[in-house]
């Protein structure tokens, strides 16, 4: 095999399959964790990620290697929508998110991407990503058993020390793996942490007997639990604005892929096609009962390490994911994930989400001495984490916008209406210019 396998290049099936499995393992931990956290079926998420990736490949004319998986950005609004309006209603929010993608792809096709960069500068995107991570922090601590209350009534009889031990083992393996694992294991530290945590839960008796029986009695072939959406304006209003966050993430992934592969995918097949593919994949997920999708940085990392950019390898991973979604024992093991395991890995993952927001600030060299940047970050973070909500009537229906969605909308509006330089900063600049001119005049004399 050559040092580089290009995008359109096909490899022998015996080489393609293990490379495809590598992509599958890179994404599966995050993809199944999203539905576990939001009360959905992991098997339907696997199915949607596979079909979504194939749809993405079609939309991009098989010219852009990217894997589509469950989006972490939607976890908080999905949980709120599902709890308040029901799982079927929440799916209408998934459809709304996908429609935002498609509308944006059409606008980019005819108007370019500058308008989106203006609406979502790095300071806004970074602040919203911080809100997404920190807004879920208390949930992770609750699941890990590190507060004063148990979360799952079915595990009330489990000793507290055992619960915390399992969550800390899971967290510890995730941290150690992220720092010290090399090669293939270095790509899947989260998955390794989940497996080790699961084994620890079995050894300490955390998993209920009913769960063990469900795994043992699972049929080899089982249809994923498909679900049809139910229209709900509240859920749509709650989830649609979050799409702008994942859109910024998506565009960033395309530019990273450009650098990794050495091509400009924004021109061929075009950024609009990439966003269209993401939107079509998300709409499909909403129609059958899956979570919103997004492109995965984990799989870009796999391509960077292996230098295998073949879209056929990505497609192979998608097909394997679809096949696994119909295997009953796999679905049963995932669906009976012990809560302390989820809590342990969530501490790491939710923290990483928040930290990636700070990373945006650092990489884009955001100047917080500039008042506009300071005000934007301050307002977005407090509104997003503080539990702010706006309620109003629309066509006789009660509509509520809260959390990440409200923070996103407020951030976009504030960014567009606030001047780049405050009145005080203008005076300071004028004073500095005046001082410089006086200094130059005195030197000239």
C-alpha cells in the first residue's frame, strides 16, 4: 500500500475492512454516548450514523471523506425537549435542525460564507461551546454519584462506594488513555474507558440482574426501534438555533480536512454540498428516530494518522455501523450501560467540550481587552448556564426558548448590533493618536 491513499482510491477488500473498523471504533464511543445520555436507542443512532454517512457521500459526490455521527451540541436541548414534550416531539426539533442546514447550504451556494462568519465570529462560537459543556456538568456529576443523591431508582441499593469506584475507574482510564495510549488505542481512549468501566461494574455488582438477563436473552437479529416525529413548535424553536453552532463546527472540520488531505474541498465538491449532506443526514435521523448528526473530528484524526483518505473506507465504516445496529446482543449491551460508567466518561467528555470553547479563544487570539468580546462572552455564558428562558405565544401555542438555544440567539443578535469599538475605546485611540502626533512633532523640532 502506498504512503498516501487518495480520496477516490479503492483498496482491496481485505485492507478496506480493518481500516473501516478503525473509523468505526474512532466514532462509536461518542455516537452511542449521545443517545445513552438523552434516553434514545444506541442502535438507532448507529443506524442513522451509517445511513447518514452514506447520504453525505452521495451529496458530496464521493469527493469529501467525512464520517457523520451523533452531535454532542444537541444533548442539552434534546434532553429538555424530550422531557417536556416527549421523544416524538423532540424529533421535530431534529428535523428543524436539519432544515437549517439545508437553508444555509442554499444561501452559501449563491452568496458565499462571509455572512455566516460575520454572524458567528470565534468569540460567539467559543462562548456557546463553553455553555454546551458547562451546562451539562451537574448532570455528569450526578451520574457519577459525586453528589448527595442517587439518580437512578433501580440502583438505590448499590453501595455508594461501589458506584463512585466504577465512575472513577472509567474516568481514570479515559484520562490515562488520552495521555498515554499510542497507535490504534490512542484513537479510541473513550471506548476503552467505557469497556473497562463496564467490566468494573460487572465485578462490583452494579449492573442489575434484569440487565444481565436482557443481554443474555437478546436475539441475534433485532430491528432498531424506529420512531416517527410529532410536530411540536417548542421543540423546533429549542433545537433549531443550536444548528448554527454545529454549522461553525462543520465549517471548521472541512478546513481541517483541507489541510490534512491537501485539497480545497470548499471549492470541489463545495462547502454548500458538505453542509447539505449534513442536513440531509440529520433530517433522515429525525424521520426514523435518531439524534442530530454532525461531522466527526475523531475520524479526521484517523485520516491524519493513517494517511488513508479513501471515501470507500469511510463508506465501509458506515455499512458496518448499519449492520451492527441490527445485532441484538450489541444493542442490549449498549442499552444497559451502567449509569456510573456514563457518569465517569461524561465528566471527561463534557469537560472537553467546555475546554474546546476556551481553545477557540486561544487559537483565534480573542482579545478580551476589547469590550465587545468581553460583553459577548459574559452575556452568552451566564444566559446559557444560568437557566434563562423566554416564553411567548405563537399562533395560540406556548413557545419557550432556553439554554443553549437562547444563548446562541442572544449571542448572534448582540454581535450584529454592538459596534466593534466602544465609545471609551474610541477616545483612548484618539488620545493615543494625539500623543503620537505630539511626540513626532516635538522630535521634528
